[in-house]
C-alpha cells in the first residue's frame, strides 16, 4: 500500500505548496485517528489472517465442497470479528475521543461551560471525562475569581484616585490659612514677655502647626509623587544620614539605634533623598513601636541583585491580621497616624525597581528589608 501511495505521489503533477496557516487542524487530527484505528485493528487482522492460513493448511485433505464451506465459514467469522471490533472501538472509544476534541476546541475559544457526557462511565475513559469536567470547573472558578478581583481592583483604584484628588485639593486649602496662623503665632511669640506663661501655649500651638504641616506634606507626596533623581552613590552614606536623624528623634527615650554597614557594598543607583525618607519612615515606626527600653538595628548588605537594607526592632510587633494591610494607604493602627508612611515608602522602593518585605511577630518585634537593584533597568522602546 505504501508503494502505491508513493507511486501515485510521483505520478501526480507538482503543485505549489500551500501556506502552513491554511492547513486545517481537522486534517491532522483525522490522520491521527486513522493511524490509531489501524494500530488497533492490525494485530487482530494479522491473527485472523494467520488463523485462515492454518485453516487452509488444515483443510488440504478435505474434499473441495467441504473445504470451500469451511473456508467460507472461517472467512465470514473473521470478517464478523473485525466488524464487531470496529463497531465496539467506534462506539466505546472513538465517539468519546471525538466529543472530547470538540469540547477542547470550544474550551480553547473561551467557552467554560462545556462538559463531556461520558464522565459517568466506570472505566478509564470515564476517568478521563471526569478529570476533564473537573478541570473545566476549576478553570471556570478561577476565571470568576480573577474577574471579581479585577473589578475590585478597578473600583479601588477609582476610589483612591478620587480620594487623592480630594485630598490634594483639601491639603492646599488647609495650607493657606495654616501659614497665616503660623505667622500670627510668630508675631504673638515675639511680642510676649519672656516670663509670660502664655509662651508655653504658643510653643505647643507652633508644634501642632508643624505636625499638621508634616501630615499635609506626606499627603501631597503620596497623591502627587515626584520621579526619583537616580544617581550612583554610596548607599551606606544615605543610610547613615537617616540613622543620625532618627537618633535625634529618640534622644529623650532609652532606645539604642545600631548601624552595621557592609563596607564591601558597591555604589548603588538611587535617589538618596527618597531612600532617606523611606528609612526615616521605617525608623520612626520602629521608635513608636518600642515601649520603654529597646534596640533598633540597621544593616546594609550586598546581595545578588544589588543591596539590602534591614531595619529590625524589639518593639511590640504587628498582629497577623494587620500584616497584609500595613502598606495600604490610610491604613493605620496608631491613633495619631495617617497611614501614609508605609504606602509612601513602598511606592518609592518600587519606583527604584526594588521591593520591601516585612517579617513580624506580636511581642517580638518587626523586621523590614528594603532590596534595591545595582542600577535601575532602562525600559526599551516598543518595537514599531
């Protein structure tokens, strides 16, 4: 048969090859089905053919009429066996495979409501059908969850965008009268006698004005961020500057801030002002988390991608139910906090193409690790 096919192919006129994309998938699938059928039928056909040969040899001694009857009976039996086998294979094997191929094609088109009807069979093909239906059900649930999460993220993004616009406008409206109040308090403080008890009240008001101004500054930096000014410089210097400033904040408290620098750390491309703000947020949070005597450790270390800065404290730690939300804007567990510090810090680190991780246990302290690449990768222009 193969020789006949090759001869017909040679005698046929040459044709221009069709484009690959025009070859239908069904043709390839059909050839696979034929090959599978041949492989299933060929052993049985060979056995029957061998049986017929034995019948021919065994009936040599018989007379012609008897011999012809035996051979016809044997040939009819062989044909009946082959026909029965083909029918059984087509009904019990080929039909489920064709249905499975159709359902897979529909699944590839995005229809996740498909299911096969032979899943109730109590055999291997039934197991295949049940596994297919289970897989489709899992895909359907996953798509529903993804769509739900997508809608939730879109709603949250719209909410925060609107909230950011309102917050920015409100911050500007508050800053203008706040500057006037600060100027009036300066005039009052200058005119008060040095021994006046009102000076204490004026100083407290000035401190509160400064606190409000810092909150407004954090708010504006969060809703209207500035792109980082990336320069290659010594990261140890940036970290040391932040530690010095944090020590000034903790002078009145029994808190030790220890700096451990990795002197083998290469120069890192970063915005020193923004990274300093990140570390100040982490250090001030660590100071506020410590009740009484405590210790804060700041470590720099070279790593595979660039550098890592670890800030660990011996404070009260973070409860497990609060840990997933600490980087969300306006989320805070402190009565006087704004919930913007960690959100602002993570945004800065992500703009540096780095990431910030946290490990904490209630009553045992927290550890924040800021990882920065050696240099921020340059985004390639999109291919036209």
